[in-house]
């Protein structure tokens, strides 16, 4: 079983504007839609679409939970969130104009998780996670969520010999490295934040991927948007180049990538097969209007356009 943990889910409000967004001008909206947000929720959408058994959990604000739970149910996702009373699940506003330059994302902080809510999630993981299960922590924790609480959730999985996947930033990522997750997926900025310095050349990223693998992280992925990703696995480091696509909405591409990698590895594909598929699937997400849409059909045909080249390795 795979559990996806979204500690701060969101309802994405996708707003599409006529023309190019301009200050001091009436920027007219021509489309407004709601979609799934919060990162690990997107991973569950990919897993459910591919028929991989998974449960979406985490925290959810009771006041408006039906909106997100309905969106997830429509995508076939089985949910067991910890619902916090008198709290609202936040909104992430995704602004898209017609410049083709990518989205603006405006995210609310969301509600603070009460101690009782945290304990309920911890109890859920302790009662359900079994050896060999995957547990995916993806997305920012709620405001004021302590690093020690985050560590307690990770430890509860490690103690049950679950396979940890962590896609988070800052102090939470630093804490996650301590329990040696199976997989991490920082983007370039999050990796620089972790190191406290800029990474100006590809070679520097390769070195850091090699260093993280030496620290015991089995699968290190550094996502680089439309420039693809750097992947470290089994002592080798690969540069992954995605197919070129006409971008409609870049929101959620990283999460679809994570879902694609996990789904394929769970189904015993090789790493190359998993990365090739996930890169193509993530590219199809960029070509869709929503936050959680992608195309399996397009991904199948785009896989051959994904370039994978080894550019480093721990023993090279
Ligand atoms: O990665 C895409 C996305 O999940 C959006 O759907 C939006 O909800 C945002 O990221 C939330 O990011 P955060 O890091 O605040 O959890």
C-alpha cells in the first residue's frame, strides 16, 4: 500500500486572464475553475489513475472539506484525512495570463494543526503502515507546524520499516535527511536553500546529488522545471531532458513526476523506465489547464523523446 500525506492540502482556484496581466489595468477573467492542490494529493491522483493502491491522508479543514474530497473522489482517490473542526482548507490561487510565461501562485497559509489533530494522524500511521509500504510526504506543512512534529511523523514510518518519500523544503527537508528517506525531490532552489549557497553549474548539482547518495538517500531527484531533472540512483547520476511542450499550466508538474516515478517503481519497473515515464507524464501535465490533469496517452507517445544520460556517479 502507498500512503500519501498532505499536511496542508489546498483547493486550487485556477484563474485564466485575457491578454497579459498588467498593473493598474482591469485584467479580465475568462475562466475560473477549482482543482486539487497540496502536492501529495496530486501524487494520489496519479497513483489512482494508474491503478496503484493508495490512500490519501493528512490534515483537512472540516468547514469546506467536501469541495476537496469531492474533487479527489472524482479522480478515484481513496481518502482518510484527519478532519479538523472549525477550520477551513486553504485556497491556492493559480493565475494564468496568455503570456505563456508560467503561472503566478498565491497560496493562503491554511489552518494550524491542533495537537489533537497531529496525534490522530500519528495514530493513523502507527496503526496502518506496515513493512514495505510507501509513505509520501509532499507539500509544505501547516503554519507553525514544528520540525519535531514533522520528525515524529517520519519516525513513525521509519520504525515500521516503511519506505519514505519526502518532497519538502527548508528545515523539514533537513530533518528528513536524518531518517534517510528512500527518495527526496527538492527543486534547485530548495537544494540551494538546504546547502545555504548558490549552485551555479551543473557539476555542482551532480556533486551534491552524489553527496546525498553517500548519506544513504537511495533515490535523489533534483527537479529543474522545463530543464528536466538530475537523478541519482544506485551510485550513478543522470541528466534527464524532457520533451519540449507548449506550456499551458506548469502547476503540479513536479507532483505528477513524483507520482509517476513511485507508481512505476511500485510496479517493479526499472529506474530508467520509471524516470522516462514520469518525465513524459509531467510534460503532459504542463500541457493541461488544471493542476492535477495529465494524459497517459500522450505520456506513452512522448516517452521516446525523453533523453537520459549518465553524467556522474559515486564510484566514477
Ligand atoms: O505543486 C502544486 C501545488 O500543490 C498547487 O496545487 C498548490 O496547491 C501548491 O502546490 C501548494 O504548495 P505548498 O508548498 O504550499 O503545499
